[in-house]
């Protein structure tokens, strides 16, 4: 869905829906049965993330960030944030949810790293102009009412030649068109219970809130939002068996690897100011 589809509530009301949701269930916390915010909990969360998303870890390991100021927008439980700290980045983080702040702060204390963590709104970054060398955001800025404003704010706080790595949901993906739209909303007659926008808002798991802002982008459309940047790379990635309803377990992994580059769930844009 696009910005124009989120008009029933005010921007601040939509953001409050996001705060409440991720405050109750921090993103990814359901992937561990260990005691919450213990080292074993964080180890299990990290293991699951990079087993299901190995390409993210590969990307982070390629970042040239040692000794450089790095901002992550939407640090969540701090999994990628910690990986970038391990690579020597001078870390800063902004997240809309106070719970994310508490969880990531505890995680960094356990592992002996430091980050300047902030609770705030990505549409209004609380940093001066030309401040960061690198800005990273994975699966976050499609959850805010004015995604373009976030991108413009990223440009403002980046130093000249500063780099970005941003990932959002891909509209022309197998997960959306087959699993969410055709299988769940059409074939299973989900359209009789809710609008497509409401169904998309419930993509996040677990979630039954139809008011979460979740926007899906086409590749060219998302690239066009970076007109102030020089884009060095734009690509699509991520397709796992669980993303393909009914037939996922039957599809050989080699085919998923091929399909993910065209029909994966994320669009990733890399570039510099």
C-alpha cells in the first residue's frame, strides 16, 4: 500500500499504533523460548535471524564502517546493530519504540559494546546536518506514514560521500502476490472479512492490528525516492520456503535462490550523498 492509503488516522495516531504493537511484541522476539533479554535469548534470536536471512549478515560483513559514525534507523532488538558494532562502527541508533531501546541497551551491556541509542521519529531525525558516514535501515521505513520524508532526512544527516543501505518490502514479490493476495485474500476468501490494506497491515507476525502502516514498493518506484542520492546498487532479495503458501516445502532450494533475485520480499537500495 502507498502513503495515500493511510488517511483514516492522523500520522501521529498511526505512529502510536506502531509503538504499541512493537512495544508489546518486539520484532523477532517470538523466535526464542529462552528467558527474555538474557544472553541465551539474544544468541537464539541472532542464530535464527542469520539462518533465515544469511544475505543480511553477508552484507553487513562487507560494510566499510570501522571508526565511522553509523546510524541505524529502527534498531529493534539490536541484532544487526550489534553486528555493525562488532565491525568497529561508532554506533548510533534511533527507534520509535521505547521497548526496543530497553532491549538493545541491555543487549549491548551484555556483549560489552556501546551505542548512542535514541527513541525518536525517523521523519524528524534529531541529528545535525552532515553528521553520519553511514545510515542503515532494514525493513523499517515502510512502516511510517511519510517514507519520503525519512529518506530526505537521511540525506540531510549524511556527510558528503556518506553511504546508505536501505531495505523495504517488495510489492512484486511471490510472498505478496501468491501467499498474501491470491492464496489468503482471494482463494481463501479473506476479502469477505477485510480490505486488502487491512490484510497487508497484518503481515507482521504476530499481529491482528489492521492499522499498522505497511507499504509495499515496486523497485523503480523505490529507486525514484532516492533522487537526491547517487544509487550504486539496487537489488531484490530474500525468498524462503515459508514465504510460499502450500507449495513452499516442495520447491527445491536452488530454485528459491534463483527466484529471490527477481521476486524476493525485499528491495535494497545502496548509494551515497
